């Protein structure tokens, strides 16, 4: 996706040389066979068709995975999201203000699905929505989840292609060139890399032993070159230590892994850190699970644990967190909107998890 004029010109010239060379090479062979009376009309036709097939393959459009910071046509939301106090109406309004359409789909409608977490079983797009890649999904019941990408591709008049690996949508991100995912089982990494090449990934980075099983809970690709990575900073650790009587070992491990990943990625990308609040009673609050919509970013905000029952250990740091998060996304070129996601995070996700993008087709 990185566009360089010289590189593009070189690729175009090289492509023309290969095509012209292949064309004349095949014509010479055909002429040679005819003059030696080795090629009848019956033999000429398949050879000519073979030439046309070869040229069509050479001219085939390359596959390019679609990053979410590119223009979006529409966001899908489950109607069931609006049946609980999840602030679905606020999310819908923020999306519409960003001049992006909203399609609310029913679990028992034409685009039937299993639950509100559309991201996990929605397809991964390529070529600005022309191709929808359908992965296997683990979340039961698998039947509806596995059917959803094909139904959506048909609805959007896209080509659906099956990829035979298990992948939840929340565990995939791309900048259009490099694709990112994570695994708990390191033995799966080589196969994942091979399969990702089918969706146009020129480089594949697989994080092993991730701080959370889904990338979108601790990382956000916001441009071709910039990635936001969550961070447990000193202020947060001080609060955690005071609350728990010392920093728990699992929080130390999360901090270490996030710092390690950020350091590794900084060798190739512009890595910016955003706060990660104290992991608390099974909730993994974060500001990476955001929705990018045409220059606007919708970010989860937090106030009370669960359904407003009690304060988080670090509630007094909310303003500090949001100021740093706003700065990071603003510097990446986005207008920032915060919407409370306490109910969603209590159940395991936030705004990115309950949305599914449909890319805008054509050039910007």
C-alpha cells in the first residue's frame, strides 16, 4: 500500500517487458511450429488460448489487504446491541456524524449471526472491498459464524474466498502491507504465515504469548507507519501496587510483554504508547479497541466496574488516561470521540468488537 512513484514506474515497465516478451515468445513458437508443419489449426487453438490465459494471469490485479484507516462506506451493527444498556445509540450517532452509513442487522434476518460481537466472524477485506476472505471461527455455534462472511460478500457483491485457518476478526490487523496476528500455540505460526500470503500480506508478524488473545485489545494500526501499543506506565503500576498490596505477577507479565512487543515493532514502525488501565476482576479495559471511521476514532471510555456497581482501582486516573489517549490519536490525524463501554468491557470487549467495516470502493 505504500506508494512510491519510482517504484511503481519500475514495476509497470517490468510488467510490460514480461508481457510483451511472453507474447512474442509464444508467437515465435507458434510460427516455428506452423512452418515446420507441426501445428494444425486444431493444435493452434489450444496454444493460443494458453497464451491468452498466461497473459490474463500476468495482468491479474494483485491482492491488497484492506486497512481500517482507509475510507469506510458502512459500519454493521447487530440490532441486539441496542437491546441492552451498551450505549449503542451513541455509537450509531458518532458513526453517522463521521459521514459513514450504519446498517443494523438482525440475528434472524438475511445477515443472520450468532451474537453482538460482529468483528470476530466478519470477513477480512481486500482490494477495497472487492474480495472478502472467510476464515474459520471458533466461537460456538460455528455454523452461523462461518456462514456470515459469505452472506455479507454476496450482499456487498464481493468475491468470497475461504481461508482454512481459525481466526477471529479481533485478532487481525493490517496496514495494507504487513499483517499482524497472535497465537498461543507457536506451532501454528508457520501455517498462518503461509495462509496470510493468500490474502495479499507481503509481510506477516505473529505475536507469540500475547498480553491478550485478541490484538484489538492492546494494539491499533492507525496508518501505514504508525501503531499504538498499550502501556502499563508508572502511575498505573503505583495505583495497582497500592490497591493489591504489591503489583500482581500477572500484571507484571502483561507489562513486560507489551514493552517487549513495542520495542520490537519500533525497529520498523512509528510506535506510540497509550495507557492501559489496571486489569481488574477479569476486565481488560483498554483504549486500543477503537473504531476508525473516515478520520474519526470512536474510543471506549470507562467509569464504573460492571454495570456501574463500583469504582475501578484507578478511577481517579481516568482524566489522565483520556488526555494521553486523545493526544496519541489526534497526532495520528483523527478526531476523537469517547463513548462509555463499561457494560461491553465487563463482557469481554469494546467498540471495535461490536462493529464490522464495509470498505468504500474505488480510489480516495
